[in-house]
């Protein structure tokens, strides 16, 4: 009876060890794939065509778009940029 328990314990330890190794390898592969996706992305260059006194007061990114709050050079405004194409998607002037 005790030999059967030891055999079952050895089997359980081996199975759990294999699962730990498989999980670690899977996690490492997913991290490398995720990082490789960002490494190949070209740098983004956007021309906003704003007046000379304009400054970026705040920014926020959702992954697919970048939203900028611009101040100076006229009324405050919000500009939304599509990060995939690098083009200005929307412009909203804020009243005072």
C-alpha cells in the first residue's frame, strides 16, 4: 500500500513539474512575441500645423489613438491622432 502511495506521489510530482516548465516556456514566448511587436514599429512623425505659440498641455493614449490638449495660439483645442496612420483624426475647439 505504501509503495502504491509513493508511486502516485512520484507521478504527481513529475506531472506538476512538466506543467510548471510548460507554463514558464509559454509565458516567455508570449512576452517575447509581445515585445517584438513594439520593436518593429516605425517611429511616428505627425505635422499638426498649429500656430507658433501652441503648446501641448496634456496627452492621453488609448493604444490606437493619441489625444492632445493644445493651448496657446488661439482657443484651447483637442486633437486626436490615429497612431496607425499618423494622421489627425479629429480637431475640437474648446470655447472659453
